[in-house]
């Protein structure tokens, strides 16, 4: 089969479209003929090399895959049939530890992500345990490109807002840096949950698009650097209930200042850098909660997908490239100009 791989860490030009061994299908696995695979910021981090993460080269990126079941192992149950359209749950866990037994797979000591710790979906085919495959209901009307744009960011945003920050109807939710996949999924989930959503971006165009998706307020954090003051003004000095911040170092302090007393900051990443100053006075005096969140459990993904199947959360796709031009897609993602997901087609 063909795959886009890299043999060494580096910039987008290390990505190479080449012949790669066909995957072997174990007794519990299904072979998915990939129709689309979406990019995530994670792909850039892995391609550049994550300290402490040792990969077997060549490595295949790609966490978000949609496709058709082409073959199944002898122990795969009848709930999955050859020819079915599926998406792939990118979370890989042991299935037997104390956390997996409780259905908290993302806390599993060996938890890994397809395309990061395991070879992923920048390929024509992928073999994966049947437990990671979810059929796309025909009634959803979802096409492969849209389906691939869903899993990782949807599950991440769901766990952040619903399980960790426990948002309530009427909450004010501030989402930092609208335009990326997690932020857009968070916007849609928060709206569905009855929250009022405010967003920040460095682009007026992205703010306009976010308002079209239901954002109440958008602040350009490039032209209005003290955006936390605008948030306090908008909330009559109270501050917001929840801040969703996956930007990290560049926004951390302002995110804390934007919170109401007893508010919750939830983070799933730090695209601008992981080291930031925290004013501890703010944390104890305002009794803030700082919540970390990573991916989600199998059941959280399935809960979140209900919103996609019935159309309440929609995939937002920025652009589509052939798999052979993954390097161009990476360049676009690195520039950060996209609104929604960038998807590759094998
Ligand atoms: Zn486990």
C-alpha cells in the first residue's frame, strides 16, 4: 500500500509518500480501507519530535480516520461487518488495568494515541482492534471527509467540558483561540449544553465565523491584548464560569483573570508553550479550579458522537488535500490560518 511516512524528525518536508508494508490483521482486528484522515496539531508535535517519545521509524502519523471495513479477524463479533463505513477511536488502552476496568481508558498507564504512540492513518489501510471501530449510521448522512474530522477533537472537547468542567445550562464559557478543531468542537458542545459562549482569536474573520456558529461575543486578542478586561466588562465584573484554554503560555494568566470566583479553567494542551506563570493569589482567593484533560474514554466518545449522528454537532472542514501532499497540509496547519479541520484523502 501507499503511505505518507517520516524517517527522521523535522519540518513538513520530512513527510514522504511511498510504498509501505500492508498491515497484518490479527484475530481481534479489522482492516480499514482509509477514505479520509484528518490532521491534528499533535501531528506537528510528533513530526518535530516529542522529548521522551521514542518512535520506531519510519513513523506513520494520523489519529482521525474514516473508511470502510475491508476485512475482519476471526474473533471480531458480528456487530461489525465487512463493507461497513466506520470511524476509528484513536485512543489505545490496555483494557485490563484498574482505570480501563472503570471505563476511564484515558487514565490507563499505557494509554496511547493512534498516530502518536502507534502507527496511524496517513495510509491507504490500517489494521486496528475491533473495539476501536465505530460504525457510521447511514441516517447521519456523514461523508468520509466530515467523519474523519470528528473523533479526536470531539472526544477531547467533550471530556473537557462535560466530564471535567461539568458545564451547566446558563454557564458563560470562554474559548481561547477559536478556529482549531478542539475549540470548534467545544463551541458546538457548549452551545448544545445551553451555555453562552465567548471566543478569542487573532483573526476577525474567524470571529465572524464563530459567531455564525453561535458565539455570543468574539474578541480579537491581537488588537485587544487585555481581552480579560473585555470579558469582565461583558459579565458585569463577574467573570466567566469556564475557560477552555489549549493555547497555554501565551494566554494562561489572562485565562485565570477571566474566571469568576469559583470558576474552572480546563486545559488539554499548550500550543504556545507549556511553561506559564500562575498567580497563586488568584487561585486561592478566587477559589479557582485548574483541570487537566486528555482525550476521553470509549463511552465519552460514544456519548459525544450522538450529537454528530443527529446533526447537532457538525464537522467543520477547512480544506482537503491528497495524502501524497501531506507536507502542504502540514504547512497550512503550521501557519494556523485554518478554520476547522484539514483532511487528507488517500
Ligand atoms: Zn488500562
